[in-house]
C-alpha cells in the first residue's frame, strides 16, 4: 500500500519511456474494466455469445504470450517512487480496482471512487466486503503517508446503512499509536453524502521492515516524512 509514498532505491534509466508504458497499461486496465461492466449488463442475443467468448479468449491469449509469472509486487515508477500497480483497490494495472484516488495531508486521508455493478452485493447496493476493502485501503494509507507502512492487524467495521452503487468517498484519520502500532479511524460516505459505514483499524509495521524505517517515537508528527 505504498501508493508512491516512498522513493525507490533503484534508478530509472528512461523515465519518459517508462511513463509511456505506465499510461498504456493503465489504459488497458481501464478498457478491461469497461469490458467487465459491459459483460455484467449486456443483453446481447444468446446466439451471439459464442463469438464474443472466442474473441475475448483470443485477446486473453495475446496478452498471456508475454505475461510474467506471479503477481507484480512493488515496482519502480517513472517518477522514481515505489507503487503496487496490482493492488486490488488502487492498482493502475488492475482492472478489478475501482480505482481509488487517495489524497493525504499528513495524519488524515481522503479517497473517492466509483463502485458500479461489478461491486454489487444486495441489489443496487455495494457488497459489504468491498466496503471493508475500501475502508482498509484508505485507513492503511495514513500510516504509510507518515512513513510507517503497516499491515492490517484488525479492521472493525460497522455498517450503519446500505451503500448505494455509485460515486462514494471515504476519509480516515490517525487516532493513536504505540511504537510500531498505529490506530486509524475512518468512515465511508455514499453517493448522497450520508455516512454508511465506519471503521477502526490497527496497523502494525512488520518486523522485517522495521530496520529500514528507524526508531518510532511517541508522536506521529515527529516521524520523518518522505521528501518530494
């Protein structure tokens, strides 16, 4: 969940070429995202479906000819920062991602995204698991923005009312910390601006990462923040 928070230790040899590649792959993900939406909502004649299946399968075969084995993980981007392009919520190359756009002012974060038919649970409303995932992402962004990227230890979610499909927003803020542990609180707002769910999460920096981050202090405001 770095989302460009940290600079990469690896140099970028050709930023322009890499930026062009990033834009092209993001466009591809957006195209597949639209395909998923159309697949869910299409009412084409049954007789036309086999041809559509063959065409989609042919495209899939083309993409797999030069596909890597396994997930993307963290990659160095054209701006010299680390990002997880495969992230299920914010990954620019993941057509399953809404995607979310997250902004942070330090100890808080806000996010927006559109949750359409692909994220439906109850009829015309967002699936509860997707709501939890959105909240987990925006809450987890707060420790990362403070230079302490942590794994989710728990996420307690309260659903106050159904969330209609459409444009939603979320916000999160730091509410406590204890060494490598940070507590964050947040809420999700539906398309009408009403709060539909609230969450509190505990995020813990894994042991293998602590040696690279320095010694935590008692005040999040005292953490060294990434430059740039």
